[in-house]
C-alpha cells in the first residue's frame, strides 16, 4: 500500500493507494471520532460496491445511511445538491458526522460540495471507484456543481479528511473508462514528470491490462505530483494551473459535444492540440509531440470521440476558467516533463491546431 500526504497547512490528509485500502476504513473513522456516516454514491456503483462499504461501516459500529444519485454528470446540478442536502438532513449528519463519497468524479464533486455547505462544512472522505477520480478529482478539494451553461461554475475548495483509493474497486470499471483515464496520467507525465513518462513507456501493456503491481506506483506518482502542486497553490493562483495542460481545448471539446466526450479522451485530444500550438510557436521540439502521441496511442487515445464542429469547439474556448482579464492563459509544454503556465496564443493559431487535430481524429469519431 502506498501512502501520500497532501501537506496543506492546517489540514494535511492522507491518500492511501493499494488493493484492499478499504480495510483501513474502520480505523480511519475511529481516528476521526465519526459519530455517523452518510454514504453518497450513484446507482451503478451502489449495485456493485454498496454491500462491501456497509460491511466495513458495520464493522466500525457506525450508524450509516446511503443515498444513490442517478449516474452521470446531470446529478451535479442545483436540483442534485438539494437532494443531497435533504439526504444529509434526514441522515441526521451533525458536526460529528462524516460524508463518504463512493464513486467517480461526479459523485465526489457533488458529495464534497454538499459536505462543504452542510452546516457550513462537515468532514468528508473520498473512496474513488474510477481511475480518473483516483489520479485526479479525489485529491485537491475542488468540489462543485454545474449550471446550465458552465461546468463546475458553483463550488468550493473543501478538502477531504482522507482518500482511500482501493485498486480492487477498479475491477468493475468498464474498459473504455479505464483507458480514457490515461489521458490524465499522460498529462502528468508530459507536463510535470519525465520519469513517469519513461515508466509509462516501459509498462504500457501491463498498465493497459490493469496489472496492479504496475498500476499502484503509477497512481501513487500521479497523486504525489498533484499533492505537491495543491500543497503550494490550493486556490489555483499559479502553479496548480499546470494541471490544466490539455484542458483548455479539452474542456471546450467536452462543452461542444454536449458533455458526451469522455473527459480523459477530450484531454488527450486537447493535449495534442496544445502541443501542436506550442510547436507552432517554437516553444517545444517535434520530438516532444511525437513522444506524447506515442504515449497516448499506447492507451488507445484519443480514440473515438463524438463528432463535433470545429467552430463549436473554438467558440467554447473563451469560456475557460483559466481566463484572466479576458485573455486565455495557456499551459504550454516546453520539454518532456516540463510545462509552463501563462502563455497567450493568437486565435488563428488555436483555430489551425484545433482544426488539424480534429480532422486527424475524425476517422475514429463516434456518430454525433
Ligand atoms: N483537475 C485539476 C485540479 O484539480 O486542479
């Protein structure tokens, strides 16, 4: 089992990574002196893992309530928040209670935000069930919901008390979701860690087969990289924006697809576009874009994406959260393992790169 600490001043917390990490749950809840636990999950995960979680909580002798939302991003709405808060009220969660988010990013974002606002803030634990949530959204305390127009528009930075990333839970994750998550893993490698890129190149086939001995150190490395950034820049004033490499175009693609594009695949295509922009501006060498493409291809990325209109993607770019004073601040790769925040890119350069990568990927598009 690997253990990474997110060293936030005043509220450090552990991320436990490994097969069987859930066995730590009773001891963790005892340490937190939890008086009750409210489990939030979705219906898919409920059918797979709710019984296991209940067993662990019963072993801890805790009063437990469980609420399962509809699966999918639609739950991250004001209506979903209202239902989540009604659940916490009915479950009698007071300041001694703990919210347990059992699921992927959608569950974590909504459950974490409900915990942030319920009674002005109660504690929560993350138990991610997807690879994407293990390497990204379960760590760092970004919680929130969407408005009709904007993803994650309403939210709070509210750190969990601990994260248990139990690799056994990945057994039930569908293959396309598992592989798409490597979009985020490759992002860490290209933007922050050349050593991780070498490990991915060496172990790609074992990782694609979900060999746990190869997977555990890779997840732990991603969590370490994220924890290092979050510890110095929790509120994304600067360095945390590095994590958004590939996301300026990726997020626009997701929006233009009506949120049908898998996040990891959209980020993979976003990285291809953004590396092409960097190459065109003379900020990186062709060797970097080639190596990035090979890393993505090893995991079948970007792979099939919903058919989207280039104009719709470009129109969605200025909505990006990374804007300051109306200017998009791009994250540009410079060398393998090293990206920089804060570049301005002319619109026509963006248009050309997005057009090129979309037409190159159009052979693999899903019907729109
Ligand atoms: N997913 C990017 C971040 O947490 O900052």
